[in-house]
C-alpha cells in the first residue's frame, strides 16, 4: 500500500488527489483541532475512499468525541501522539481505527507498550537523524534501515483483533525527496514511506529530480514472478465480483492512473485501453496490492455489454444471485411488456410499497429455515425493484453499508412507535392518564399561573354596531407601513449582496448576539449536534411519515398528453426546481415542524440542493431538532442566520452559500419584505413561495362549541409571537358562552410559559360577533386567514362555503396544532390576507411544469393558416414566415407548384 500525505494549507491539484485516491490510503495532516472545518470542506470536495487524519499537535485538554465524530464521518484511522494512547486517553476508540505518531528516537519499551492498542504507526525521522545515520541522497544507510525494521518487527508481533498486521509509515523531513530506490528499500521491510503529494505526479518524470511518478511508486514495491516482468491482475466490479484476469505493466499502470480508466498490457498488442473500440469502458475505482506484493486487483465500474469478448459481463460465466436479479430488473425497467406485473411495480409506487410491506410482514411471521429463506428472497426482490425504480444500484446500497460499518457511535436501534409492539402498552397507559387529567377538574391545580396580574383579553366588536369603514380596518393586519419596512430591509439586503459572508456574520452578531467564524454547516451533520431523546425523535419520525405520505400523494409524475387536433400533440410534465432555500424561523421558538413542512415536499419533489437557513442559538449552534430534520430531508447545508440577511444570502449567494432558485418559508415582516424585494429584483433571478408573515388564525364558533377547546386553539397561534393575530367569529353566542371562552383565554394563557408574548398578541386580536353563519363566512372569506377552524355543528357542510383560507380545520377535534405538526398537511401558509390568491406550500411549490408540443406534417398543414393569420394580425412577420416556409413545402404538388396562394413568394 502507498501512504501519501496532504497538508490542507496547500492542497494538491484535483487530478492528483483523484489519482492518489485510487492506490492506497491518504493521510490528511492537521496542525490543530481548529482545522476540522477545513477538513470537512476538503472531504466534501473529495470523497476519499480510505484516509487517515493525522493530528500533529493534540493538547491534553481535548474532547474524545471530536475524534469519534471524525471516524464516524468515514476516516479509516485517526493518528494521535503515542503518549496520549499509553495514558489511556483513547480507550473508547477501537484498535483498528487508531494509529500512533511517534519519533524515530522513541524507546523500544514505549513502542512495545503500544502493541495491541493501535493498528498503525507514523514514525517521524528528524533531520539530524538522517544526517547522523549517513544516509545518502538515494539510499538509506543500513543503520537507519535497521532501526525502522526493528519498529516493524515489534509492530508485527501481535496480529490485530480483526486479522492482519499493523501498518508502519515513515515520515521524512520536508526537504527530503525520496527516490524510488528509497521507497523500494522501505517497502521490502514491510513499511511504507509517507510521501507528500507535492513530491508525486501522474506525468512523466524524465529529467525531473524532485518528483516521482505515482505509478512507479506503486510498482517499485511489486515483485513479478514472470520473465516479462508483468503483474497478474484480477479485475473486479464495485461489489468485488470477478470480471476477468489480465496483465499490468508499469506503463499500463501509469496510463490507468493518469486517465482513471481500465488500461492493461496485452501480451500481443501492447497497451490495451479496455472498451476503446467496443464501448465497454471501465472507470477505475481502486488499485489494490495483494499480501505477497506479486499481484494486483483493479476495482472498476464496468460499462457496456461487459468485460468479456463474448459480450458477457464476466469471463467466468453468467451472473447469479443478486447480480443477476439486478441486471434483470434494470432490463425490465426499460423493456417490460405493457401491462405486465413488473411494469406495474415500476409505474405504481403504491403497489410496490404494499408488496414490500406485505413481504416484510410475511418474513417476520416465518419460522422454518426454508420459509425464512423464501420470504427473505421475496422481500429482497421487491426491495431491489424499489431501488432500481429510483436508479439506486446494489453498489450504492453496499456503499451505505460500508459507511455504517465505519461508525463507532451506534444507534440505539429502537423501533419507531408504529412498529414498536412493546410500546403499545405504554401508549395505552399514557392515554388513560391524559383522560384522567382532562376528566378531573381538580387536575388544573397542578398548573400554577405564570402570568402577571391583569386580565388577558381580546378586543370585542359587534358587526351590527360598527361602520363598513371600521369593518374594513379590522380586516387589515397589525403591520407597519411597507415603505418603512423596505427602508429598513433594503440596506441589509444590499450589504449582503456586496460583502457576502462578512456581512452575514456582522448582522448575526448585531441582531442575534452571536459571533460566528463561519455562517454555514455542511452535510453530513455531526451526530452530537442533532442528538435527541428517544421521545422527541420518535415524535419527529412519526410526523415525518405522515407529512411525507400526504406530500408524496400530491406528486403526479405522469405526463399530460392531449391531442388538441389531428396531428397536434401537446404535453405537460414536471421537473424539480434544482436549488431551494428554506427559511426556518428561530427567535423565540424552536421550530423543527417548519423544517419538516418545507424540507419534506422539497425532498419528495427531488430538489438537488436543499439549503436551510435558521438563526443560531446563543452558543452558535443549531437547534438539534432542526438539524435532525435537516438530516432526514437531505439538506446539503444549514446556514446560521435569520432575518432579511438570510434571505439575501439565499437570493444572491455568498462565498459559502450557493444562490438558490426559490426561497420558501415563513417569517416576520422583515423576512417577508426581503423575500418580496428579492423576487422583484430581476438581477436576483429568484422566486418565492408566498408572502408568509406572522402567524394568524380565525375561529368560527357557535353555541355547540367547547369554550376550553376554542380558547386553546386561539392561544396556540397567539403564542407564536407578539405580532401574531387571532380572531374569534362568534355566531349568535350567548353572553354566558362568550364569557366562558374569554375566561378560558385568560386562565389558559396565564399558565403558559410564553404568557408575556401571548399578552401582547391577544391585545391586538379581536372577537367579531355576528348573528348568522352567512355573515360569519362572509367575514372569514374577506379576512382570508392563514388558519381557519370551524367549531360548529355539522362543520363539514360549511367547508364548501370557504373561498379564502390557507388551511381549514373541520370540527372540534381537529385542532390547528395537528396541522402544525403531524397530520400531514403543510403549515407554511399565506398570511396578511394573501390566501385570496396564494396557496400554501406543497410538493408543487418545488416543481416547475414544462410544456411540449409536436406537430406532424398533417397537423401543421391543418393548423398553419390559423397561426399565420393571427401572426399577421399582430404584425409579427417573422412568426408568420416560420410557419409559411414549411406550409409552402407541404402544399407543393408533384410538379413543385404551390397548391394555393397564402403569401409566400414562389
């Protein structure tokens, strides 16, 4: 194996990183823990297959969790000072994932003390050691070589728990450029010379003394047992299945690493560029050396008909097992007979889901060996059909398994609530307890009022006693003038547009009181940063499933095709918006629910980049509930910012935040103003979902309503913020009934943790008394509320009268909170009365629809005169002529004469 080392302060060119990644482990050198963010950025750019993270300086006061997170993210090993390992500072890390750094002068006793605790050693040879050992420019002295060999012997005294031997890497002083002779010396004593990437190249090194070819580095440690010096090479696919046996030369290996393709040495024709003529090319994934250093393994992605000249995938016969099933399903996806069962599986996600659930249940019920194998085979078939339907291969699945195998942190493995049989009895007990609390009025004494003295009450108006002008004023929201808003927002937006990340960080410090080093967290997110208790995680998972189910059902993936007249075919199909920005408010509330409501439809739609913006907490971190949902919906980045500055970052982009195509999500008046400002700026080229501002709710209640329920619904929105507004439309309520609702508002609000927020928002809210349902519905439609709750007898029949509302909650057992969190509908809805012309967020929000048309010759001949006449009426001659030149050709008879004169010169 080759060990190359990369210093993040001066990373090598892309092509060199990619080539080095093919032939062995890469050591990424960090001078301190503060460079971890740079490590994350580097790994996001280069998904390395096998890498070690080498910490040159680790203080005694470090967090072990930092190293565990690095290993969880995919590092093969972390390299830390030997002294800390001996002091048991890293006991939580498995031997196979830990390597020690130490000096060449380290005593044999210290080295022996590490045996069995680590799986790798990085030995540093200082400049003075190199000089004192009298090593020449192209050879190590026997003294130095013997010293390194002694290290190797001690390291290899004990086999690793998982098998194999510890690896020993030797780091030379920066000024030392190792020639191939030295690399070979080191490899022959079963060690590896750690080579800085600036000392290697994929190009020719003729006349070059400061660099070595990366292929030569690999082959100089190989031993060929053939007279022609070739190396036997087995070629396998990404899953390790053998495709064939070939030969490799130094020249062919150089070409393979340079091009990233399968290039071999033909014993008759010289260099063999696999697939150059047949199209069955190979993408090189990795080159491995066997344990005796006399054979190679090429891991490739095979394209075309396969590896063999007989047009089969392998030289060893047809595929079997999972490989054969995958091949069959891929073929049937494109060519299944019309109406066949397989075609139905690929075209009907609900059918496929049902079969997977059915087979999973049957597998759980199976008891005998044969039955379990049979049901497992069925489940694997339908699972793989699900994968192929979504362009997921077996290699993709194995890649995920490999990633999980690298994790040190283990999941608890608890079942989700809907599948947890053991949890049912607990759930029933909880339900019984809640029923007792509700049924027993004395239980209210458990909740002591938190509010200051003073009645918390809404304003009250009777429709028959006020003017039309006053009624109109009540339909307006309590907002400041738009000119004032824009005057405050525009400078913020312009500053972010000009200064990017620097402005964003300044505004975060100014408005949120948080001094950040970077405004962005990139996926994959830290497990610690999104750690939740089991109950919270289960609640989020349940909400996720319901919301996903409802939004998945909204996505019609079929193409609309209409023949508007013979020969004229018009179609309409959808495509996801590529990059979307999701605004998740922070401030006075934790809102994972908004992250769900925005992220899930974006995920269902298939948006390639999902960027979430949300204000940071005072410690500079993201609310873990929000980050957990961001992970579940596949967000690529989370931006630690809120307000108009966050909207501006999404609209225009910064150094670390990609510009998005659409911004979605609710916010306060400043967020809404910034969204509108960006949408109206043609240079921003960004769309928004809707002008979504402070929360609002309107309840229509009659004398059958429950005062406790009505009050609880009003308060559920009033607690969002001081700028929230709630309205109660009271339909012929008796004085006693209305008084009961008002008293419940005060009593329940007084017990809320956010009582002071509610006190302000309730004061801006009002009760509107009407005599009949017609007046109630008329006022509701004029107000156009974000949320509308119908606390009515026969509430269902009044839904058809709803003209303007974001979302409707029908009946006394449909609290708005369910829509806010987990029923399945979306809670990102139009406010300010915009429900008159906007819809709430849905899967369609993240899709764009494209139309297409195709005309046959006959179709154009039939439609042409109509189009030409309309173009002529509008005075658009080029439009008319584009049709006319074609009609002229279509209407020529066999003698070349146009059948009729329609204005085209002959």
